[in-house]
C-alpha cells in the first residue's frame, strides 16, 4: 500500500507528541483513525466540549485527501459552525481536491479544524443544512462545495 | 499538420478553421456546410444551388479532434512568437487566460512579471529543461522515504518530492480527477502549475496521451463559441456564434457529424421552438411534479365506452378498442370521428372562465389541470416517439424478411426510414411546443401558433398511423407515405419558422419572467 510507510511515520509522531487540545483515540489499522479535538481558548460556543473526528484513508493517501467527518455520540456533539453540517460533514477547502496538498497530514488537519472553531463567532449551521442532511447520499469527497469565504 | 485525403471528408477544411477564431462565424452568410435534405424535403433544388437556410436554423461548423488540436497548436505558435515565450509556457498562459489571446497579449505588455507569476511561471520560463536528480540527505514529505538513491523532482518553486510520489500525484490528478490545465505543484499552498515539459518527463506514454486529450478538452470548454457534442462517446466539437445573452431570442439547434441534434445554448437535445430558459423551467417543474406526472402519463387507459383496459402500443393517438371496436382519441378520450374537423379541442387547453375562478381551491385545481393538459401532451409525444421507433424497427425487420422472400431491392424500403426519422423529428418539436405553450400568454399570435401546432400534430398522427398497417399493404402505400412524410416536414418548418421569427422580434409574451 502506497500510504503505509507514511501513515506509520505519522502514527509514531502522534504517539510522541501532539499540540494541546488534540488527542489520538484509536488507530488500530491504516484505514480508519479516530481523533478528538477541543478548542483551547474560551470561545463560549465550544467551551467544555470535546469533538470526535473520524479519518478514513484511501489507497492513495496522502496523494488523495483523507475523508474527515465529525461523529456524534453521547459525549461528543457536532460543533456549531457555518461550515459544518449537522451530520458531521465538513465544508473546508483543505479537504477538497483543489485545496488538498499531499504535504498535509492528520495532525495539520486537526490543527486547521481546531483553529477554524477557535476563530468562529457564529453559532450557526450552513445554509440549507436541513435539506442537505436529508438528501445527501454522496461521500464527502464527491460533494462539490462552494467555498463562499475562506475567512471563517 | 497532416493532409491525408480522407481529411477532405470532414465537414470543413483546415483552412476554414485556421481563420480568425474571433470573428463572429455565426453571422457569416456564405456558410458551406451541407444542410440536412430531410428538413427541406418539400423544396427541390438544383445540385449547384445550396439550400436556403430556414429562419429557425443557425450557422455552425463541426470539427474533429485533429482540427481542434491543430487550431490549438496554431494559436499557441502564434502567441508564442508575439510574447517571446516557449510554446509550453505560452500554452499555460493561454489556458490561464481561457484562450482570450487579446487580453493576454495586452496585459502581458503591461505587467509581464505579475502575469507570469500568477500563471505559475515566475521568473523566466525560457530556461533549463526540467530534470530528475538525486539529493543528499533528502526526505520526501509525502511518503517519508529517504536514502541517497532516491530520484527526486522539483519545479522552479523548489518543492521537491520523490519521483514516485510526484508521479502518483500526477496520475491521480489526470486519471481520477480529469485535470490537465490547472494541475498545481503538490507543495502546500503552491500555485505553480505543472507544465507539459515536466509532465512529459515524469509520466508514462498512456497517461501522457490522456493528458493531451484533457488539455484539448479544456480548449473547447474555455472557448465561448465552441462546445462538445454531448452524445455519448462523440469526439466532435461544434462552433456556433450564438452568445448566451441571445438565448431568449434564438434557439440554436446544431447538428453534429454523429447525427445528434442538440442545443448549442444548453447542450440538451434539440428543444425548438422553446428557448433554453423556458426548457430549464419546464424540466424543473416536471421533476417537482413527477408524482402527478407519473400518474397521468400511465400507459394504460380504459375504453370510454366499454371500460375495458387498453394499452397504447403504437405512437398513434387513434385508438380502436379491441373489444367493442369503439374508436377514440388517446389524448382527449373523445370520439375519433369528431377529430376530422375539431382537432382544436385536442391541442389547446380551454381556459375555463367564470364562477369557480373566484374559489382559491378551484383556482389551484385549475392551474394543476392546466399544467396536466400540457404535460400530458408533452409526455405523450415523448412516449409516442419511442413507440414509433419500436414499430418502425419491427416493420423494418419484417420488410427485410419480405425482401428476402420476394427479391424486393433495398432502396425500395428507404422511404420507411425517411418516414421514421421525420416522425422522430416532428414529435420532438411537438413535444416542446407544449412546454412552450404552457408558458405562453395569449395574444394575437397564439392562435396562429396553435393552428400550426394542430396542423403538425394531425400530419404526424396521419403518418404514424401508416406504420400500423399490415406489412403486405405497406408496399402499395409507398407514394402515399412519402407524401405524408414530406407534408410532416413541411408543417414542421412552417411552425418553427413562425415561432423563430416571433422570438427574434420579441413578439411572444410569456406568463412567467425569465432571468
Ligand atoms: Zn515520496
Ligand atoms: Zn511548488
Ligand atoms: Zn456528435
Ligand atoms: Zn437550449
Ligand atoms: Zn371498448
Ligand atoms: Zn383528441
């Protein structure tokens, strides 16, 4: 598999040392990893909550972006954000074909998502969330998101 | 450029295509492409005289892949000389400017460095050719491999990766994502575009071929006056001068070499006489109302006299109940014999006036009924076109068997094919006249339109009916069938010319507004 050496290296580094607010939960194989993130400042929208991320790697990771979604369970809600749908699908150019660079990795994606939350001030869902959540059957990588603003 | 003999069989000569790309070819009067003889079937011309263009027809040209490639290469060579940049860099610049060479040349003269930078060509592009090297102490950021024997590659931007990763990256972009003109360096946030020289160095032959096919595709995609034929597996492109902003005044149906008729404005199947915006609206409405629509377009109905179930098995609207021999019209369920004179009832929705209009519920019911009236007829022609085709194919097969047993020559059944094609064309037009009529607000022109629609409808049903005749009778009906075919084509031309003329002059009023 193309990605094995790279993922093994990443995993080693994740076990070694991680930025504050980011923890490795599960990485039993080279297909699917679970990470937890929380914001480290006092943003009232997210204070006291921990969010769970699921990374899925294809055969051609890191040439291809991993699929990254927030997952919900009893202790992990889906964070409020104008670019995060209530089913956990994330609209972020970094995870899109156009925005992804193979130089990115699991840690840098977590850091990007963390800062995306930190800087957010709107307790909102994306426009058309209801409709999207009800009707979307596509995998995140096949959705054509339009990135309205890259500031958020 | 190749100059094979078979090249002459393509629709236009190279020289035509090499001419000034920016001229409004759509407005040329001396177009020399062959007009479909079927469409002018009721007029005969001397061989030397080109058929005159109908009012509803637009000028266009069809190009094969070689002509497209040649035209692209020509423009690259021309601009390359003006800018003093090598062809590879020029190609990137032209693609960056969506093949608007005037704008590129203008801006290049003003702010050369800035433009090179924005196209991912920073510094001078005319420099050392790209090469693969081994670098001491190198670790690839993509695969984490290292070692002194690792082949590596970087473009001018200096983002260096191992050759395997670079190759894999390009492979994914080209093969899986269909990208070509805008593949960026794999480095994070780097906007440098992978030029074709670097690409040729890194990828294998099969992928290189795919890359150039994709590059050619972007050439056509970027040019406002070029469009791919949307037929599956078709490799031709069509050039037409009709601009997007003209689409409320003209419906630019073009005819590809592969025989597909499509709209240059929106790439859908030919939808004359309805303008693109109206077609879009109609299709959306039909999709939204699909449940009602499905219910109403069901393929079975009850005989209005004896109530036994009747299935429509041919394209013709003239139904005869097997059980009670009652003859009626599939569309309106009215007695068929009355249709000889009053086809009117069958194509125009009678707007009910008066007392129940005040009631909101009745109003919404009436608006549904009105929609269903038009939808029903629209769907009927769509369905009938399929049935016509089926019955033609069956007939053709039977005729072939007949030929084998009686020794009738092949040419003698050509008229069946001609008739079948006319039916397909006319039904396609009729279908869209109903969507058109749905949005049409009544004025002094709608009556003429409805008359034309009615006449075409009648001509089509008369011809369609002939296919249901027993095979042994068909031979004797050849002349009659050819007459009816010519008449259908003639009615279609009359209808389309009338609608096109009025559209051009803005005479139609619609009951909805179009953006
Ligand atoms: Zn590598
Ligand atoms: Zn770069
Ligand atoms: Zn075609
Ligand atoms: Zn159109
Ligand atoms: Zn009956
Ligand atoms: Zn009728």
